[in-house]
């Protein structure tokens, strides 16, 4: 790390803030990046360890004004719960500022030069970064007050059991009044904040009825595709046989198994089944296109509405819904493609069907792209007015923006399997899970009886 211990980036989530390990500014990520990572960095500096691989403390350029602006500065914004929890940017900025201001009084080796941390001492770099936000000395920014407000909001978020039960660590009385503050203890206390989060998928988006509809129409299209593929193979075999016979002048090659099969396929092509399948395919494809277009428009509209409209209680629920939208977009696109190919093989394609297919595929792509790239600013706005707490300045609780790591749509709560089966947890393995948590009670009784 030769670019300094503090960096200032643009406030956009895609403007250099993301790293491989930082996928979204959810509550756990913000606490890790603004409390744990700075503590780890300054601890390494204090011990003289190598900090080349350590990440610098990240500040956001456009979150609060500098000394020459008439707007609220960081000192005012960060000590007001109304402003502190208004967005992920202010929470990130204020906690990062708290870490570097508290580091000045907590670590005594910041005046020394360290290799690989840029020009100047660590304290000089911290002072330079603070001055750009109008903070000229330690009394201008109360980092302890920021941590106290964050802890109180987190505690209130845990007391609200609407999204499941949780328990955070307790800090010693008078902890925030101490002269030197080890803010890593605040992180350790808040680390379990997102544990036990309950989130459900919106069955209106990907409920059993919707899934069965998509699976059924896919099966029908696959049948038509295979049927006309078989007839196409028949024509290819006939053409190849004719060319082969002409080249070798075999006027009467004699009956064999291949000739019998080709004759049978030729007969199949002239039956009512072929005609009925052609009519069925044309009508199915038209109805399917209109169905997919309507579904994709509804999904795009739902992505732009508030979280209450989609039934999401927290960010995790939004991710379940996002996975559902992407899944349905793919489920809707493949039958359209197969249907259009089958129409082409059946010589029933037209500009009308091509335009319908194109419209459906474009909308499916738009719906999938909208769901795949959610803007964190928009997500925070979606939850405004929901799960509000007085301790959080009238804004949503911190657990509203929690996200649990999981793999895919069908792991975890959606099929009521413990998340340990989808993403392992340190210090816990599959053997530690009770059998009753994985299989139904009746099935367990049968297993115990047979044993």
C-alpha cells in the first residue's frame, strides 16, 4: 500500500469504492470496512508489521462539505442521528472519520515514518484528509459520539424482532467516556447484528403458480422443438440418401432398417399430428410472447417501486426477489427462442412472430439487467418509511440493510434448509446441525423406528 493510509473517492458505489471483497454497502460490510479494517491497519502500523496488503481508510468526497461551504459539515452531520442514518454514504463516512480521528489519540506511533504508506507520517496524512472536510483538530469532530449513536441504533434494531431475533454485545459502562477508545470493541459488539435475519421471497414474483406456468410452457415448447427437429432430420436423411444413391448409381439399394425409419418419418409428416402440432406451436408462441411481455413489464415496474410494494422487509428479501426476477427472465427467454426456431423449421415464421419474440427477449434482458445491478442509493430510498426507529433518527433500522451470504435462489430459507448447508460458518459444520432442523418430524420418526 504505497498510496497512503487514507484515500478519498467519489461517493458513487461504482466510482472506485468497490473491491473484490466489497460487493454492496450493507450493514455488515459498512461496519467491517469502517471499523474493523481501520483498526487492523493502525494496529499493524503500531506494531511495525507489514501493511503493504492492507487497505487504506476510505472517505467519500461528496458526502459532507468542506471548510469553504455554507452547507452542513461532517461534524454536524455525524453527530445528528437524523443525518447519520439517512444513507449508507453518511454512515460510511462518519464511521470512517471516527476511526481516523480516534486513531490520533489511541495510537502513539503515528508520528513515525512507515514503509509503504505514502509520503509523510501517518498523522500528517490523517490531518490532511480531515482538513479537506473542515476538521482542523480533534475537538472539531466527536468520533465517540458517532460510535455511541451507532451503537444505540444497533441496539434498538436488535430489540425490534420483526425480522427475527438477534443479540449484540454489551459495552462496559462509561466506555465512550474513556480518553483512548479501542473502537474494535464496538465492532465486536455489533458483529452479530445481522445474525438470525429472517427474509422471505415474494410468492407473487416466483410462487408455485408462476413457476409451474413457466415449466409447463417450457415443456410444451420443447416437445414442439423436438418434433420438428425430428422432421428436419428426416429431410436431411432423405437428401443425403438421394445424393449418395445418385453418386454411386444405386438405383435400388434395397430395403433396410434405415429406409424403414425414413419411410415412417415421412408418413408422420403427413398425419394430422403434424398439422395439429404446427397449429399448436403457432398459437402457443403468440400467447407465450404476450404472457412473457406482460410478466417482464410487471417485473420492471416492481423493481422501481418501494420495498413495501414488493413485500420486502430487508435488503436480503430484495436479493431473493432479484434472484427470482433473473430466474424468471431466463425461464421466459429460452422458450421464446426455442419457439422461434421451431417456427422457422416448420416454415411458419413471419415478421409478426419475429417482432413479438424480439420484444419479449428485449424486455427479459432489461428486467434481468435491472435486477442484476441494483443501485445502493435507490435501495436505501426504497426502505424509507419502513422499519423506522427513533434511535436511528426516524430512519429504517440497521437490520433492514443486512444481507446474509447464500448461494443461489434455492438455498437457505426458500426451501427451509439451514443456511449452513449453503454457506459454511466458521466453527460450525453439518454434523452440528440437529436432524430435526433438516428433515420433517414425521420422516425423522420413520428413520428412528427403522433404525
